């Protein structure tokens, strides 16, 4: 039995069926599983801040690498179906991101459903990105917005919103198995519906909780389904990661193609024998290997020119 099969067997056995629970109970059950990561020393520092946003305060955690490199800062958005997840749930992965890329990483605690529906979480991300820019954490190199699952949705949404605003500091976006299509109608929702950790039923539960309505009634809003934006031209280069055993694999691949068709440079990494969430599981060999590829892709895709200060020196 290979490592992926063993991990899937374990996850299928121990992860609770949250679709049988009210949303707030489901959140409490999942978040109770979060443990302190074993890699606290992967970064030089990690500091929490509370920002004032237009709709609510926003908590962020700023990770500074031991060996910073001349790369953009990263604003990271956790997954969790818009229902659960937090800075704590992705603390270990953000530490590895800072170590692997040499980037300052800013993790965002977005507001969650059902208390806050779209576009509240995206507004929180915009507040965080504006703050990173104002504080100069990117050192003039720009910002990469990144996220997994529902965080990948928010990364795609804010990339469009900032382009449309006309003063985008983004130089890149990273979308890891993004959660993009509330219609849940693509083929992989059927072919990968059960047996691969995250189920099609669970994803539909997330959508109904986040939208507070029948998805069909709101599916035309690009702030929910970013593929529906009027145009994707002018968006920053993207790294898109998909997993073949994931109900979301088809919509992630389709969005990568949408970006390519709009002239956006895209690196699409597809892992046919992996499942939703594989990248952020601590100690999981295939996820560690894929992370190493991601760090290399980050360096190649988002390399930046020297800042004016560096040129002057």
C-alpha cells in the first residue's frame, strides 16, 4: 500500500461527516482538530496584528523568513470551504512557505460563513493587501496572492477586483485546487464524488452555507465564481495546482485554461494521483515534494526586477 492510499484510508476513516451538522457545530468540530505545528522555528518571527477594515477588523499574521530573498511578499488565504479554517489551521504551511520561498508571508483570518457571506471575506483580503502595501512589507517587489481551496477562490476574486480598481500591487496569484464553481456541475463532481477525503456532498454543503441561498440564484456573480468575470485579460501570472482525485479538479483546470486564453502566463501543475488538500498535510511525502516544486515555480514565475534602492546601491 503506497503512502497516498494509506493517507486516504486514514482521512476517510477519521474525518467527520460535517454535512450532518449545523454549520457552527461543523466549524467547531473541524477547528478542534488543529494542533500546534512542529515547525515553529522555520521562520525568524511571526507577529499578529489586527487591522481596521471597512466591514470589520481583520487579523493577520506576518511571517518573516530566516533567509529573505528578493521576491514579492505573499498574502496567503486559508482554505476551509468559507466555513472553517484560520490562521492557526495553516500556520505550519505558511511557515514552510516563508522558508521555501524566502518571501514575507501575511496570513489572513477572513470572516467566515454562515455569519458572513460573499463578498465579506474578499473585502477582508483587500484590507490586508492594502495594508501590506502601505507598510512596505513587499519592499517594492509587489505581492503574490495565494490560497488553497476556498482561499484559492478568494485569491482569484481579489486579483480581478484589484485589476478593475486600477492600482493593483499584485505580480502573481497561486491557486491550489481552487473552489470556483457553485453550480458543482462538472464531471469530476461525479467521477470523484466519494472516497477521496473531501466529497462532492461536502463541497455542496460549503457552497450553500457560504451563499445563504440556492447557488443557482447567485452563480452569475464573478465575486463568487471568478470564471464569470467579463474578462480575464490583464490579470497577473498564475500558478494553478490541481489534484486528479479531487471533485474540484475539472473547475481548476478549466480556470487555468480561461487564464491562458486571456493571455495570462500560467503554470499548471496537475497531480493525477493526489486528493484535495494534499499540499498542506504536515509530513505527507507527496505534499512535501509538490511544495518543493511550488517553491521553484514561485521563484521562476514571480522573479522581479531590482528595486530603485537596490539599483542606486
